C-alpha cells in the first residue's frame, strides 16, 4: 500500500514534467498535429530569433536570476550568521514562517506600491526632500534593468532560504561548531560563515537551485515588477502562448526550450561556481583571520537587511490594504483623505465565487498531496538522492518550460478548463513542498512509540492512524498551510490549464497588473494574501486548541 | 506461561552479537547484563520482532508453546517497557490505558479505573500524561502494558531514568505484578542492583552466567 503511494507520488512529480517538456519540444521543432504542424522544421526558431527583444530578454533572465539568488543567499547567511543563538532569533523565525504563505504576486504588488513614484517612499520624502508635488515621471517599477524585479524576488526568497537554513541547522552541529570557533577567538558572524556556512550550503543546495531557476523564469512577479518593453523571456513566451494567433504557439514552444536551456546552463555555471567559491572559502577560512573587529558592523548589516526585507513586505502589504479602502488620496499625502469600503462593495460579488473556487482547488490539491506524501514517507522515510532530486524536479524545471506543453496535452485529451484539472496541475507543485515540510518531523518521530503501540497489539494501520499521525498533527497542519499557500499562489498552471474557464484569486489579481487602478489591485491582492494567511492561522490555532490540555504536544 | 529462546543467534555483517538459549518460567525474571553496546537492546529488538535492517537472525522464540519467531510485533503478545515511559502525548492517562486494552474487552472504564487504583493513581483518567511525575508515568506505562494482556514482559532498562529512591520502589512494583500474573520476564540492564532485586538467573548475551558482586 505504502509502496504504491511512493510510486504514485514519484509519478505525480516526474510524469507531468517529462510529459510537459515533450509537449513543448515537439512544437518547438514544428510538430503539433492539432495545429497542423506535421513535419520537422526550424521555422519556430527563426521566428524566435527574429524577435528584436530576444537578446535583451536572455540577458535579463540571466542577470535577474543570478543577482536575485546571490543577494537572497548572501542576506540569508548574513542574517543567520549574526543572529543564530541570540534572543531575537526565535522571534525572527516566528515572523518569517507566515511570510512563506504569502503569494509572490501579493508581495510583488505590495513592493510595487511601496517603491512606485506615487508610493509611500516617494510620499514620505516629498515635498520636503524631493520638491515633488506630483508623482515624478520615473520608471522605478518595471525598470528596464529589472532591478525592481530583483528586489521583489529577494524579499520573497530570503524568507524561503532562511526557513530552509533553519531546517538544515540541526544536521550541521552548528551550535558546538560555533562555540569551538568562538573559543578559538573568532567573532560570531565570521566564525559562523567560516565553519557552519559551508555545511549549511551543502544541505540547502537544492532549494538554492530552485530559487535560481525560479528567479530566471518567473512569470507573475515579472508581469508586476519586470520590464515591459521588451518584457522578460518568460513573459514573452506566455504572451505568444496565449495569443489568438495560434501559429505563435510554435515560436512560444521554441522560447520555452530556450528558457529551459538557459536555466540548465545557469545551473551548470552555478555548480562550477560552487567549486570555485568553495576553494576560495576554504583558503579564507584557513588563513586564520578572526573577524572580531568586523563583527559589530556585520551584525548591524544583518539587522538592517532583515529589517529592510521585513519592512518591504510589511509596508507593502499595509499599502495594499490602505489602497483598497482609500477614497481620495492626493500626492504627497501619506494617508488618504477619505477611507471608504466602496471598492470592496463593488468587488464583493466577483470576489465570492473566485475565492471559493481558489480555496476548493487549494484544499483538493493539498489533501491529495498530504495523502501521497504520507504514503511515500511511510514507504521510504529517508529519501535517497534520486528521490530527493525527483521531489525538486517540478521546482527546478521552469514552469514556463513545461506547463505550456502540459496544457497542450490537457487540451488534446480534453482535460483542460476544469477545476479538477487545475487542482491536479497544482498538485505537481504542492506535493514537493508538502514532502519537504513533512519529511524532517516524520523522520524525527520517536520510533519507540510505534514499537510500544505494536507491542500493545496495535496493527501497523492502527499505529499510523492512532499514534503516528496524531503525534505529528502539528507537522501535518504545517504541511497543509504551506501546501494550501503554494496552490493559491500558482499563476501559470492556473492560467494555462484553466484555459480561461477556471480562474483563481491569483490569475484575477495578476490580470489587473497592467491596469492603473490601485484600489482594485489593492482589493484583489489583499484577498490573495488573506486566504493563505487565514489557513496558516487556522493551522497554528487548531493543534493549540485540540491539544490545549496536552503539554507533550506543544513541540514536534 | 513460559518463554523459550531456542538457539537464537544474531549476527551483523558476519560478526556474532548474540547467541542464546534460555527458558524463562512463569513469574521468573531472567536478567541479561552487559555494558552498553554489547547487544542487549538488539536481543530485545529481535524478541519483539523489530530487528533493524543489517542484522541476521537464526533460531526460534516460543511463547506458551506458540512459535512467535515469524510473527509481526503486534501479534506476539510480548509486553515491553523502555527506559522512557513512551506514553502517547496526545492521549490522556485513561486514553493511554484504553489504547493498551484490547478492543473486545467489556467494562473498559472499570478495568482502567482499577488499574489506576492498583498503581496508586486513582481518579487520574483525564490527566495529561505530561503533568505526571516520572514515577507516576512509569507506573502508567506498566499498567498500559499489563492491560494489553501480554504473555511475557520485556524490560529494557526501565528503571535507569528514575532516581534511586524511586528505582527500588518501582522495581518491587513491577516484579510483584509480573509474578502475580505468572509472566515470564526478561530484564535487560547494566545495573547489577537491578539484577540482585530481580532475584533470578543472570546471564550475558552469549548465555554465560554473570557473577554479581556480593552485597
């Protein structure tokens, strides 16, 4: 039974990716019988190469990918190096966890509102410092260099990498290593970077690859924050894919293959860079510089970085909410003159069904993922290298490279455009996160509890249902919260598999990106972030409520 | 009720760890002594059918004339107590005892109440196990095992975590109840005081008698 579950889980992870890739490689070389493409041809590539924006788009994909990943990883290590074991650290991790539930699009909208020429930063500085009495005509959001896009990716990936680092720390013997380094005279931050960081990096390598691939090929954040003329490669591929002119599908497929190639090449470069940096790191570590003098400055830098990320997200979300209830709001006033629920009242009819549909799809995908994850872990509690690689496959292969192919297959099979097929598409991305959240608590569970239960006469099924699952209830709900948030945040799979007939909060919100109606965007983005956060709160409260008289269930 | 270990050998990577034949009579306590790492816990794991991968086992285990060697843990009717009480944290004290009591047994509440009374814990059904003292938790764990109606009792250093005053009382409590029910007991320990209190034969994992220091 459990082995069957493992097999099913691996199929869910691997098959759609491979089928989807096959579904773009064919059309990329002219083969798509449904659209009359019968013979091998290089025409799609000629079309792609003829696009004037290509060179810029390729450069943008590579630069934003590397920049966002390097900055996010650097800040993450700096924050943990300076803070691990200090009083504020536990608080920091508690604040970070819900940030993982925040959809990328909502965070991106929040940041866009914050840094826009008419945003809070400009308002705060005007007119006393800038002399502006109207929003300046500056391209801060959607800037051609993609810096706003990088910033949007960094504020969302730092929390992710931080949580991955926290999960990896117990396996690196970090406390004792750090203590030894400090007793040898090293400053805390430099000591951590020299002794613990290499081991942590080895543990979080796959999440880092996922961040790099994601940053290079993201669509929704790029639609909101990225350059528009020309857009990023991924956004352009989506434009071609959804163009009424169906012949552009071939060109789009060629673009998908190119995007995949770029990500694979970038991962190769990153891998080679790991060796190089690793060597330099070792030399730096063995040189013996204690870094005691640099310690306070590094700590301030880390605090500043954590604060900046937190403020960017926090103020951004507050701004979204404020715009959603704002009446007249003149520049450079920091606060609207009138607060009104008019925008909400106008949207409530449209919001209701979409929110319900989003929640149902997310619940379906999450429950299915939970069942598969439990079955897979039951069969194989310690995933081997290959299983782990397969878990990360849907996170490392860019969505824009295989989801269009999957959508064509769904279309051919007549499976597109239903809530069930959208939920199934979400499952491909929900399952990896659910497994990642569940794997460590599952492994750490005290097996003697299972042995004690079996010795009392409980069959394996009863040990699972009556002992193991209840004892891991908190971890199961954490997995539910993360899985639910992952599903709500999905943009591309919803858009393409939903085929315009099934929409979620996220597709509706991102569709508003090109409009300049901040109040409307505010309403939809607030709902988009509130839905996963509500689930997160529920998943925190429920175990506390159910086990309020059980001290032994407080941790774990 | 008799527990017979018939020519049991356990090897790991070709290295012999355990080689044992013994017979434990009803109410008798067989003590297996040895330093940590000598294979005591491996022996218990083999007896309950939870030998980790990498070990090879030969021989037979008979309980009450039944050959239980190939049975899964839940079908062996071997109660086991660990160094820690391993009470299930999500269940109340009464819930833990109910978990041990087989489903078909009638008058569950009365049996649970009697077991708690016997353990000097009368009326504590609804308590959170985490709110009990170490000694109380150990007694609940024993009662949970006894309620499951085992044919033999295995003790994996169950007194090691208790402080010395409590340890003597708990030993007497466990041995007395096992004797009263005529259960064969295998006690694994590195503490010779446990072995002295048990009063039965004392051997190592190779089956050789171990001489106890004179009191």
